[in-house]
C-alpha cells in the first residue's frame, strides 16, 4: 500500500470528511422534504407549483422511486455519507477499502438518478443535486488518492478491495437494514397519524380560514357531479389546476379516491389555470410549456372533457411531449381546439377568475397564483392535501350539515381515529 486517502495527509482526510458531510446533509434534507411533502403537519404547508418547472423537489418526493416500503431513497445516501465521515475521523485501511468499494456503485447510482430526473421526471431536485455533487467528489477522492491494489486492473480491485471488504460490509449491511426497518415503522406511523391527531389539526385550521366567494364564473367542466347546480351539493370544490403541474397530479390521485367515496355528495369544478404565458397573464415565464394547449384540447368539447382530463393525468410524463398532444387531439377529434377562438376565450374567462381574489403574496398580483389551489365550501387552500386530510375536512363539513342533536358536541370535539384497530 503506497498511498491512502485517510491514513496519511491531514488535508486529504479533511476533504474526505467534507465530502461525507455534504452527502449526509443533502440526504437528510431530502428525507425531511420527502416526509414534509407526503405527510404535511399543517394545512399551510401543502406543496404547489409556484417556482421553476425544472427545479422542483416535489417531483422527486412524489415519484415512484422516492421510497421503498416507506424507506426514503435518501436514507441510503445518509448511510454512505456517515460511513465516509467515520472513515475520515477514525481512519483504518479496512474502512477505507469499504468506502472506496461503495464509492463506485454510489457514483453510478447518482448518475442514473440524475438522468432519470432529467429525462423522465423532466425536473431536478436541488437537494438531490447536492448529494450528486458530493458523491461524485467523494468518488474522485477515493479513486485519485485512495488505497490501490498491488495488482492493477479489475482483478486486483476485486481481490484486494472488494473481497477484503465483505466482512465489514456484512456488519454494515445488517445495521443498515435495521435502520431501514426503523424508517419503515416511522413511515407507517406517519400514515396512521394523518387519520388521527394531524387530521384533527388540519380540520381546525381549515375552519380558521377566512371564507371567500366562489369565482364569478364557475367552469362548466366538472370532474364530479352530484347536482345540476354547483351550490346544491353538500361538498363543493373549485379546483384551479394545471395539467403539467406535478402537485396537481398528486391531487388528482387523491381526488380520484374522494370522488368514489363521496359519489352523489360532491361537485368538483375544474378551473383551468395553466402556468404558461401563452394564455395566463399571472405567470411571468413559461413554467409549464404546453399546458395551455392541453387546456384548449380539454375545453373544446364539454362531452369529452372528463375523458381527456383523466387521460392527460394518467399519462402525465407523455403529456409534456408535443407529439403525444397531437395524438391525443386526433384520438378525440379535437384538433381544431388549438385554433378555435371560442375555446380560447372560454379558457381565458376561466383563468381570469383568479384575479378576483385578494393577494396572498406580494410576489404575485392576484390571489390565485399557483396550482393547485382549491376552494372547498368557500375556503381557499393553496397547495395539495393528502387523502386523509381531504377526507377529514369533508367528514367535518358533512357532519356540521346534519341536524344537531341536543347535548352532543360538534365534529371537532368528537373526532376519533377511524383506522381499524390491529388485532
């Protein structure tokens, strides 16, 4: 052994420690964001499309690979970062070989995730990017200055680096799996909490919101219909949304469950609000190019709206492609929508209702400025809500509409956890 990253030079050890610290911190932040996005503790932290279309951590937090059995992807990065820091603080030849061995698959993994984000999710999480940068820096340090095998090439690496690392890797693996199980239990606890104390808090916060009027023009495009007149249903949701907003996709999935459970009791009006300057004056740049065209396609023929609406959200990533949008138009016979002035005027009329609400941020001139924004029974919520929170609010609204029985408390005081007791 004629060189080492951690056993000799102090400055190299320091750089190695900083790489590990950066990986660990970035991983911690991604884990924190994952739980905040999926299990908000308050109605005021719902995520929404407000910033850049491209730099968006919510796309990662809601993606299918964000976690496995409740263990967030960032957990594995946290473990790698901690190992690198330990190797710098308590250097040993065995641990350096372990960290060098791990650095290679870790670097390949972050490159895979980077390209997955760019080409599949069409967005990049800044928190994840921090981990990518520190991981590649860590890989460079170990393969530039780390222990090398006496026999060069892949055979030497396998025999002297990989094979000598298997025993500590087994120990590390057992501890890592134990930690992963802890995250799994935490994830399950967070899910159950959404139906318990957190839901109670959400409901109380909902009632604390100032009532607002419905827009002067209710969109004729409804995704759920219980009555002929919008105001006749017990539950009324005005949903300002953008077909290319990842948070709107998340809300779409929640509302699908809500519509089935409360069929016959709920009206949902879909108010087009594409975050694209082509048709929306509120935005100052094209955050979601193509969103206006999708709105036109969906609005052209009211009888085909719901089918087009559902198909767009169920093919969310494909909908970003202009060719797919052309195929969608041909499939439903709405090619004329993109040039039809009546359709454009109708969509604009719906969008412009967002100007009717009081400013909720100094950054934006109007009240409706981001997607999704919901008005549930005349109370405005900016951002998404998980199914459990929506259900709690709806149950409360339905409960208060029932005839009060003398001597009984209202819903909030009687709220109990509705999850099934474990046998």
